[in-house]
C-alpha cells in the first residue's frame, strides 16, 4: 500500500515538473522556446486541453521582462535586443539594421522590421532632429543614415563640440539655417556640390543654449518661447544669436530682456555681454540706459546731499531709521558695493552744523529762552525730549559715515567749541542734557579705539570742554543707553585721557577721582587708566630724575 502511494505521488511530481521546467519565452532563449512549441502536443496528452492552452498563451506572451518594448504598446516580440537600440532620452534618428542582421532576424522569427522603426521615439519637429553622443560612439555610427539628396528636409549635419566635453549632432534643413543665420548661409553656400553639408562648431560654451538657439529658428513666435525659457538662459541665447548673426533671435531677446526685471547676477552677465558685442537696435540703447548711468559726478554729490538733508529733516521715526540704515550702507566704504560715489565733505559738515544749530535752539526752548511763537508748527505737538533726541541721533549717524570715510577730524574742533551748548548744559534738566553727552561718547569711543586720529590740541580742547559734563551725565547714560556700550565707553575714555600730556592728565584724573569718590557707580570707572597714569607720572619720573642727576 505504501509503495503504491509513493508511485502515484512520484508520477504526479514528474508530470508537473515536466510542465514547469519549460523556460519562458524570451529573446535570450528562442531555440528552447521553439523546441517546446514543437512538442506541445505531447504535453496536451498529459495535462489536458485547458492547461495546455494556458501554457501556450504564456509561451507566446508579448510582455518580456528584458524587452525594450512596453507592455502597453501591443507590438509582437522582436527577437534579441540590438545593443545599438538602447535609446537615449533625447530625440534621435532611427538606426537602420545591417543586411546580415536583418536576414538573421527575419529567418529566426519572421517578424517585419517595421516594428523596430515604430518603437523609436519620433522627433518633435519635422525640420529638426538632434542626437547627443559621446566621441566614442560617434565614430561607430553608420554614415549612410545622414546621406540624402541636397535640398531634402535634413541636408545639413551640424556637429557641436562642447568646451568642457560632449558632442551634440543636429540634422537640419539648409534652407532654414541659411534664411536665419548669415554665418551658416555662407558656410552652406561654400558646399553646394556636396549632397550633405557638414558643419563643425568647436569650443561651444553651453551645448544646451546653442541647441535652444537653433530651435528658435523653427519658431514663428520667439517671444512666447523666451517667456518659458527665462531671463538667464535668454541672455545666453542672445550671445549665441549675436555670434551666428541670427538677427531675428537677437531682436526678440533684446525686446524680452528690456521688458523684464533682472537679478544682480543677470545684470552682471548682461553687462559683460554688452562689453563684447555691439547691437545697433534701439532696444539695446534702452538696456544700456538701465546698465550705465549718464549722470556726472556733480549729480551724484547733489544726490547724496539731498538724501542726507531728507533724512535729517524726516519726522517719522520708523521711516527715518529705515532710511538711515539704507543710506549708510550705500555711502560707507565698508559697503558690499565695490565702487563708492564721491561724497563732498562740506555737505556733511553743513548737515552736522544744521543739526547742532537745531540743538542750540531746542536747549534755549528748554531753558525758556524763547517764546512759543518761534516754534515750528509741525513741532508743536511733539515733546521736547523727543526732538532733542532726534537731532542727537542725526549727528551720531552723520558721525558714523564721516568716521567710516576718515573725515571726522574737523568735527572734533566743531564740537569742542560749542560754548552755548556748554552753558545751557549747566542749567538744563539732567533728563535732557545727557543727550549732549551721547555725542561726546561717540567721539571718545572713536578716539579710544583708534578710529579717529586728530591733533593733540583738538583732543585736549574736547576733553577740557566735555569731560566734566560726561562725568555728570554718566548715570543717565547708563539708564538710557540707546545702543551705547558703557564698558567700551569707560575703556575709551581712559585711553583718550592717556593720549594727553601728563600735566593735563593730572588735572582730569583728579577731577574724576573726586567725582567717583562722591557718586561711585554714577561715574565711569577709570581705575585702570588711573594706575597707568600713576606709574608713568611717578615711578618713571623718579627713574628719569635719577638718570639726569648722574
């Protein structure tokens, strides 16, 4: 019983294995598949008609994993894969099979070769075909595929060699090329006796840009195509069009570029292009007017004076701060722009003097020295402290520009001799007068950090005039810093004092010592500078006296 069961199971396994051991139909094993179809009748006797029919359908299926055809194409199976039929993503010309390969192909399968041609992607335009290929594969192509009668649709073979490698081969119509480009027209006219005109263009900077330029020759409305291409590539197309004398492309690119805004990168690329090519069209003059200013140096100086005057008289706080940041970035030498306009020093000092005069006027108002009738109508509704603070901000902003351009030396003399402000500082309220010390703080920091270089007389006059008010206002400056670095101010004040002669240092350090002993942290801490002055004055002085006595 057991032997009979084993025999039955064994016979079933042999019959099923015989069926599923048949290799599937594919281009790699056509002989095995053909052998199986010849012996198909024997399998039907074992498995029955239904299973045999299903296997017959599988063996003749059109979907083959290694086939280049899609399962949706509906085309029959075409033998082995021709290695030359591995298609590139671009538009290519169909590759004709050699005779020997075609005979072997028809004898083994009997399928028409038209299926192979239909499986190749068709070019987008009837008058334009292109193929990107490497130098190695280019030499192995059959040259007969490009041959044809002169005057046919593709009687020009344009071979473009990239500057950084790569080759682009375009099959074009001589009539289209000659009618659009004067350069190609001359080259085509020189090869009228040849069936196929071959043109080679070496050292092409951008193969894609050159190809798009050639494609524009087949466009009726180039402007619509440029909108899709964009500004940056349109500049490259303009360069190629100018080099091959494609006048219709040059005119369309100029009109498009003149009508759209540019980024800074696109502007620099256009500027470089216009230095190498000259265009006679009126549109090019409009582009040049956007690229280059025709104004003189005096116009730039007048513009700078007008901008500074507009900012110092601006009454809106937010707009004034925004414009200050903008103009300072444009006028400072540390700006991102390489070329800086010439600034007239007298214009800036005139603006500074105007702000100082307004400060004198406002402090006279604070001390009730003027009547309300002299007040400007637009200033009546604003607090006095706000108006004083605005003028001090204007002076400090002008000082930052002058310091950046190393033109602030004369302002030290101008500020050191403000006797009217010094007198009114003594009578004014502490909550108002400390604004004047903000200007002095800017000058002290500039001199202490070696950004401002001025004569010894100017430094001495400045410290004798404004060192005492700074000691009185230091407490208010700590409470209302307004962006002022108090540690930097203390360090800079000590360094500036040490630049004076020792006798003058003695007077000012004694004044600080008395103030600091009374008010403490309400005064700047100049202990470090005081120690340096002490060492220089007494220790080194005794050494010098001993040396001279010898």
